[in-house]
C-alpha cells in the first residue's frame, strides 16, 4: 500500500484521509477518503483520477 494513513479529528468524528498516489495522466493526487477512493486503479496497474479514467473509457468505446 502506498502512502501513510493519517487521521483528522473533526467536529464529532474522525475522518481518515489516505494519499494513495497520483493520477498517471494529469498528476493529480488521489486520496482515499473514509474508504472512498477519488480515483481508479486501472487494469494495467496504474492510477487515474475519475476525469482521466472516464476520458480514456470514452476513447476506447
Ligand atoms: Zn487525471
């Protein structure tokens, strides 16, 4: 697993924010927020943000 998890104490609760890596296409940082990844691990093993992933998916179809 890439990156170190760290924890934020916020009003009334804890929030986990883990840096997973960077988008292979645009270099945007991909985080895992409370278990939700704001990007996609592609079949080829790279990491992409949703915008780049969707753009690639549209290209292929
Ligand atoms: Zn991207």
